[in-house]
C-alpha cells in the first residue's frame, strides 16, 4: 500500500527549477575548470616569464616567415598574371628549402666547439638541443651534417653519428649568430657547465668564426613508409 | 528494512527529487571549491597577468602557424599550375615537392606507433615529472630505430626542433606542451621490435621510467598522422654555399 502521489505545487516546481538551474551552472563551472590550460597554473613566475620570452621570440619568427611567404605568394601571382613561367620562383624556393633541410651545403658565420675527453651521446645531444634553441641554422659534427633524424649515440669513448664513429676529439660547427651561440653555451649554469658537472672528464671549447661552410648531408631523407596526407 | 522502504515510498516524490538534487548539489559545490583552491593560489597579483599574457601569446602562435600552413598551401597550388608546364618545369616542381616532404613541411601518414608518456601519480619530486630529456630520449631512440617522421603532441620534429623544459612542462618548436605527451612516429613495420632490441631504450624504460613511476604506454597503429612543420624555414645567417665551396 503506497501513499497516493500528490501533484507538484507551484512552490515545489519553482524550488526544483532553481535547484536544477544551480546544478547546471555548477556542472558547467566544473567542466570549465577542468578544461583550463593544463600546466600553466603550475608554473612559477620565473617559468612564466621564460615562457613569455620564448613565445614572444617564436611569434616574431613566425611573423617574419609569414612576411616572406606573403612576398613569395605575391611574386608567384605576378608571374602567373604576366603569363611567364615560374622557373625563377621555383628555383629560389627549392634552394631555400634544401639549404634549410641540410640537402645542400651552406655557408655563414657561427661557432666551432672542440670536444675532448669522455662524454656520452646524451651530453652531445644536450649540446645540439641547446644550439638549436639558440637559433643555430645548420650544424655539422666532424663534417657530417646534422639533419632531421641524426642522432649522436653511444657511451663515452664510443660515440657515433650516421654510423660513423667519432674519435676521442671532434669538432661541432654551427652556423648562426656567433655572439648569441657563444653566450648561450658558455653562460654561468649553461649547457657547457651542466655537461661539465655530468662529465667532469669532458673539455669543450667554443670559438666564434666569421665564416664556415657545412657540407650537405649524405643521409637519404626520402620517405618510403610515410606518405603525404591527402 | 521493509519498514524503511515503506517510509521512503510514503514520502512525497518532490521531497525525494529535491533530496537527491541537493545531495548532488552539495557534492558539486564541494568539488567546485576544491577545484578553485589551486587557482586561487596562483591568481596572485604577480602571476595572473603573466598567465594572461602567456595565454594571449599562445593564441597568437596558433593563429600565426595556421596562416603559415595556409600560405604554403596557396604557394604550392600556384607553383603546381604553371601555364608553361614544360617537362623541365614539371621536374623542378617534383624536386620541390620532394624537398618539402624531406624537410617535414608536408603532413604525412603511415603505419607506426604512438607512445604516451605521463607524469608519475604515486610519487612526487622532480623525478616524478616527465622532462624534456625524457621526451628527447624517446625521440632519439625512435630515430635510431628507423622512424621517418615524429611528432610530439602535434608538433612535428624537424632538424631545427629544440625540446626544452619549462616548469613541469616542455616547449617544442616554441609551442608550450603540457603532459601527457603523445609521441607519434611513422616507420617500418618492425619499428617497435627494433626499439625493443635497443639497449638504450631498455635502459630508458628500466632505469628512468619504471623507478620514477612514470607511465609509458604504446600502441602500434595502422595509420599515424603527422602534421606539417608550421615554423620558420628562413635562413638569416646560413646561405646556400656557392658550388665548389668546401668545408
């Protein structure tokens, strides 16, 4: 025997409506809180300042790239409108991309780093990563161009790159701003100091150079497993 | 027990509904307050503007990268529709396409694997967080195992890519990425087998991932999609060397 169910009064309906509205509001608030940019809230003021500096520099580079591409696109459009061939534009674009990818030799100012003593592949990779972060545009190790997929691996005394063994002493050359590259590597607490702490037997010396030429890679960069996405 | 059920049934339905709703309400209020806690702690006068600035710059970066990809597509389309279409020009265009593909400027797909690398949940301290070094190690091991293309959380790894620490997160191609990190790679069918035979990879798993409680999972996939690199390919200091120039 159950009690007969009474119809809802207007007051009850308002109460249920208010609670439902409040529930909906809180659910949305909760979902938004969970979708907030992950990680940013965990950064300290120093980390945030560093992030802002990196983003600002990166965005400036992207704006320059957009300016270059806009100019390239305008030049191509003009060529088309004149009814001319685009051989010149294509050659120029091809030279630029091949140089950037390491498929052709490049020349410019930069630094030479002589590496002597015991150091592992992870130490050299740390150094290469810092060079890239400091804006190195082309890198070579003992004349072997470092490109996408190149890795320096092995234990101290057994390093190799592109299946070529590196001797006890070798030289890393990087094209970029000599001042920025030198300053970044050699600053107090910088990557060379960190490598020195991990590998006390390693000796790294940085020398700015006014000009150098880095050879093209001999690595085959053609893709066989990956196909362009349609 | 039956008496209790009977008493509940005797209650007007509106009271039952309101009770359940209020119970859920209480739970949500508690959850909301708990979620607000950390945000209140960082929303100091010092950090809040910095977070706003960083968020604004991230939004700008995404828009700039989208513009670059769009412009590159427009340029590719213009280059492909040359009215001359002579054989030499077709060859030149083909070389350009190959160079873009090799440089990572084209989105690609193929068979491969995807790793998910996450911070430790059962431990604390710096070792419990995935570092840039961890991500770089995994990327390096994938290259050595024969990967043809790699991305980290949608950022294509190319020759100029730097992966650096920033707080408990990382920057890749100047893009701010937070954990978990998905490292996707396209390579030969036996890419994962090759990786498992790598002493350095085994050392990474046994010497770093497992002792620190980091979580590493892997999936072998029939189709992995890698985006195109959307950064700059401009050279300011390096110039194509004149033919005949020697290192």
